[in-house]
C-alpha cells in the first residue's frame, strides 16, 4: 500500500512540474476578446460663409487696397470684383476716321495709416469655393450691357477690346486651372449688339477651387505711368459726330456653373 501511494505522489508532482513550464499566456477556460482597444477621432467641415477674400492686387497676398469695390453677395460662386475703366479725357477731332483710346491702368491706394499709390493692370477677381460637389466647373463671361452715352448722346457702335489675358492666384496656385487649348481667350471684343463673350472656361477635374484673377496685362511688369497701359482699347467709329460730355458705359461680368 505504501509503495502504491508513493507512485501516485511522484506522478502528481511530475504533472505539476510540467504544468509550471507551460506558457503563462494560455487563457483560462471561457476567456474571450482581444487585448487591443480602438479609439475614434472626428472632424466636421462646413461651407465657408466668408463674404469676400482680402482685397489685394491680382496674384498677391500683400497689403489690401481701397478699390475695386467688392460684391457683397454671400455666394460661394461669384464675381468678387472688377476694376472700372477710365479712357481719360480727349479733345474732339473733326474727321471721320475711327478713333481709338487706351484705358489708363488701374490706380488705387493701399489701406492703412500710411497709404501708398498703386498702379496695376486691370483685372477681374472671381471665386468658386463650393465644397458640396465633386468638381468646380464654370464659365466666366462679359457683356457690354450699356453703350457709352451721356443723356441722349451716344457713341454708336463703340467697342471695347481686351488683350493679353492671363489667369493668376495669390492663394490657390495648387488648384489654378490650365489655360491652354483655349480655356482662356487671349483677346476679345465687346460690342453693343453682341452677346456675352465667354472669356474663361474651366472643366478640369480637381482644378478651379479657390479665388482667381483674370488679368489684362503682365502683373510681373511694373507700370510706371498709368497712361502707358495698352491692354484695353475703346474704338469709336468715325461716323459718330461726337459731342462734348462725360460718357458712361456698363460692362457686366458673370460666372456660371457648367456640367
């Protein structure tokens, strides 16, 4: 009887010793799950409702300027501002030749305590900051919506030619559209009987989101004298009998979504 007991005890001790050598990661019977824990992060984006971008020169991010006046409409797709054209003062010449007059360069001042005179090429600023669609496709167009007139006096048949167009941005160069293959015209003419002229078309996927400027002239070339500007020209047909006066016209710029 004693011998039998010793054998059982030895077997038990051997089993216990072997069990102690097993890996400690063995789960207890009935234990489930993983040792990991996953946390979460979140962020929400909404449409920018800022009325207008900073009023600076085209292709710049510097000092703000006093003009042009910005469009107060609270829209993500809109024309932000357009510079007014001044064709200066001229003496009436008594002949029946067509007469051409260059617009002077755009003149304004910087804002702040020490304003400085600024001379710039004329430009149109527009934005497409729509964030609720797949792409930002649109056209920018212009139309002569009111002929040059002063009361009952009109410069019949007068036209405005825009030349040397370029597309720039001071804030969105990563999404600046390519202007090759006719996307941006190099020159166009507005007449009183003509329809809207499509100036720029963007149908490039992944491009066109942001704030951009169509510039008439070279922004990299400083303008010393406003009268040296030659990129916008008014032509008055020679059969007009021009009378003295202060003639005003209106050019309407539009931007519209395209599919």
